[in-house]
C-alpha cells in the first residue's frame, strides 16, 4: 500500500521526533503522519515556542541521526499495560493514550538501534519504515504552527512541525522551487502589491471587500457567465439574502446544517436566518407555478451570495470565507432528460474553463452506505452521470461510496499554471429536496410526476475561483480582465494634449485606458505600468507626436516599435475586450 516516498517521509517524521527530543528533553511526542508532499509531527514542548529560526539546529540534529545509519527494527509489545505505564512514567501521555486505544491490535514499537546493538530511541508505530536512518537522502523542514491534541481546541496545545522528504536532492530542489513559485503567487501577497481585496477587523473576519481592480475583473467574469447562461437556456433570477427559519426546516438544513447558519434576531416574532444556500429559493420560484412536461427542463441560475459560519481558525484569504457568491444553478428535468442535461452542463464547463486556460480532472462519487431513495433511483442517476461523461469523452475516476446521502455527483478538479489542484465545478443529483418541497410536473398522460433536480456550480465560489485566477495568472491578468488595458505615457507635459486625443479615441472603442500624466521620468512611468501588469503601454514624445504615431510596449514582449494608432488597433484586434 505504501509507496517508496511515503515510507521515506514517514521514516523522516520519526527522525524529526527523535531530533526534537534530543534537543528539547522535555518535549513529548504526539502523532506524525504523512501528508501531501511531506509529513508533520506534533510535539508538546513546555516553555518553548518553536520558530523557523530553530529549523537549522533541528535539521543538523536530524542529519546526525541519518549519518549514524541507525537500524530501524520492530519490537512487539507483549505487555501493553506495562508499556502504557512506562509511557506515563516518562511523561509520554499521548503515546499512552494511543496505545490504550490500539492495545488489542498487536501494537509494535519501532526502535533506532546503533552499531553496538544499543537502542537509541523508539516510537509507537505500525510501520513500514526504511531499513536504516541512513536511507533518508533529502529532506527539509518547512514550517511550524499550532495544533491541538485530537484537533480539539480544549485539549493541550501542540506545536506542529511540517517537513518534506524526497528520494534525492534533485527532486527536493525541484519541489522547493515549486513551493517558492507558489509563495510568489500567493493571492494574499499579490493582493497587497496590486490592491485587489481587503478584509477588515472592523467589518469582521472572512468578509471580503473587493477593490476596484478586482471588482472590475469580477464584473467581467460575471457578465461573461450571465451572457453564456442566457444563451444556453438558463433563466437568471435574484433571491433574498434572509429567510424564515421555517424554510430551512422544510429543506432540512435546520437539522443537519444549523451549525453553519447565521441566525438573526427575531423579526415580527419570527426566526430568520441568513441564507447558507440558494437552492430553496430557486425551488420556491419553480414551485410557484404548475409545470407541464413540455416546459422541462427548467434551468434557474443566479450569482447567489450565501453566508456560512466557518470557525475563525480555518478562514484563509479568499477561498475560506464567511460570505461568498456561488454561480449557482438548479435544473429541473425528467429522468429521460438527465443525460442530455448533464452533457450540456459539461459543455458549459468546457467553454468556461478554456476561456481561463484551465484544465481539469473528474471524479464521480457514488451511493454511500447511509442514503435516502431506493436502489433503482440511484442506479438511474449513476448510470446517467456515467453516460454523460462517456458521451463527452471525459476520463474520470470513481469515488465509490463518496456521494451525498441525497444523490451521486460529479466533481471537477482544476489544475492551475503551476500544476496545483483547485476545487472546481460540481454537478449534483438530488432526490431529497424534490420530496421535501413536493415538486411536481404534469406528465403527457396527465399524471403528476416528480422532476429530477440537479444542483450545479461551475466556478463554485467566485471568491475561491478569483483566488485561483490571481495565482494562476500571477496577477498578470489577460487583457479582457484588466481594469487598465492600456496606459498612455506622455514623456513631457507638452505631449498631454496629444495623449488626451489618443485616450478619447481608444475609449470610444470600449478599450480601458488611462493616462499617466504624473511629473515622473518616463522610465519610472514604464516601470510602474510594468509592475502593475498593464498589458500595453503607449509612449509619446516629440518624435511620436511629430509623426502622428505612438511607441508601443507590451508587458511581456517589451518594445514593439513605433506605429500609428490604426496599426496598434490591428495589433490588439485579437484580444477579447
Ligand atoms: Zn513509523
Ligand atoms: Zn443547490
């Protein structure tokens, strides 16, 4: 089951634990699992606050352990109760608790043994490990953060050291370079450089303020989305931001989602809740008239802003927030329309993602153990989702049993410019809400039927998708998403009037441009436009003005030479406006 890399990383976590206990004898060890690309280990260290400054010392200690090439051997625990006592005597209460839990499962200790056969250090673990510590060839400690035993805020505070380990130094160097690139692209960092968004203590955590540049981008994205949906048979709606608690009782959210819902003070003695989802509103719209089979499918879409309580500890930049906008839509159709509806959603997904140069992988999640609806309806829905994916020639993986209790779903995982995965679109079949809201349509034979309901979002959360765009493009957004597409740069004041004329001309063609008429040197103006990733700079001096031309610079290609405005317009004709 365990890959070579997993065994390397797992063994390195033990070496880290041994090193920390050598350096800080009061340190007690908790758990040290492997994670994506690395591992961590949790420590309880009284009176020590680890920081990245300590990593050099800890890494040096780890290297010593590696150089000693300690053999790693398994030792069966024949008397778990005695071992638990030993753990408690040495203060290893976390290990004692773990062993208590696993004592009936043939627990083992793994020990580091030196060349004389002496035991140097041991840890409770079931393996597997490398044969000796010397087989660890390339590792690095990355960060340290707070953690809690069992993740429980009321339990002991622990310190978690994250690290990575690879087969060799080349692989490690490549990984570290990728990390560095990711750090440069961090949307929170780029937001500060480019004034994109802010979060304010006065307004509350997890609530995003979109600044003009990013708001412009969002407007462009939303308009693109709205036009596309109108063209593809969706009806756009708006729904309220609050609703009576009663609505969420009907939908069932009060029972299984209440921890995430913001409850409002009673209004007219009625309980109200800030909406965590858009679905019930779209259902009310659907349900407010009688529907014949001839009208189906009905596709209701909205850029719907929802509010969900997330603990402050998990809030993070744009992707993890308390208020966000979903590009939400609900499709009501007949069973026989299901395949073609899912196919047309996939078509939309392809159009939208290719617009942003994003590729994806797909997962299909099927019926879980605990579920509503009988097997025949699950068979129908799972078969339809598979048929649609196959019809569209999309490779997918199956997550057996990972569907929601109310229906199977398709998830799209996006891949950004540096190969990282982001959560993308979902298409979710729902057998639950149509029952709860008693949705019906009149079939061709006059009988009342339940429509099939699909939830789907393509961006998911606009906030998260925008974070993806910032990092994917490293804030060098494509032309159509730039608030300033062209910066006009007069070299001296005497060129301003000519620049004004250029500005008026470009503006009449719906091109977003500005004039930098500050009293700065031209090189400083070019540098600033370059730093803010303005796609084009038009430079005007005596020569250009005399010839009725402009000197054009493009942010990546640099100097494109001198040309007339008409020639420049031909140059940018290929750009989306
Ligand atoms: Zn182990
Ligand atoms: Zn929904």
